[in-house]
């Protein structure tokens, strides 16, 4: 009897672990998607800042703008 009870407990634990893993994978996928969305939405601003940096001379502008 104890063996059967232990086997059922192990089976329940394995199902629980797989469910937990699936939840973690789903959370990771959602987090990755939100991060990608944020990066993509910020690209135009980053490009604009790079253009402004180039127009002002970048590192060489130290002599012109102290």
C-alpha cells in the first residue's frame, strides 16, 4: 500500500513541476515580448539622438563647445 501511495504522490509532484515550468516559460515569453516591444518603440528616438550627435560634431566638438 505504501508503494502505491508513494507512486501517486510522485506522479502528482511531477505534474505540478511541469505546470510550474510551463508557467515560467510563459512568463519568460511575455517578458521577452514586452522587452522587444519597448526596444522597437524606442528605435526612432535613438536614431534621432544619433543624428543630432553627428550634426553637433560628436567627440570632435569639444574644441568648439567648451
